[in-house]
C-alpha cells in the first residue's frame, strides 16, 4: 500500500520535530548561500576575463574550475549584465 505524501502514522517526538525544523532552516540557508556563491563566481569569472584580460584557462585555475566552466560562467554573466 502506498502512503500518500505528507501522511504520517506517528508524529515525531518534540526533539525530532525541533531537529527537523532546524534541518529545514539550514537547508534553506545553504540554498541561498549556494545561489549567492554562484552569482559571485560568475561575476568574478567575467571580471577576470574581460577586465583583467586573463585567458579562460587562467580564470578556471583561479576559480578552481575547468576552463569550459569558466567560459560558461563568463557567458552567463554577460547575459545577466545585458538583461
């Protein structure tokens, strides 16, 4: 028998409920941080390439990513800047 989403036969104990709430809050915070890190990495890639004149391979090395990913980030940052 399939249990419908959101259906629980037994409610979590108070300690478990607090841990679940904290876990959800931490996941939400981590998602916001990851989004901000991605935005800043894209901006840094564009600045290093376009303003500092670094080749994409060097941008990748500086950011700890492949040059292909550096190229993607530069293109994404351009699109955001042009929007």
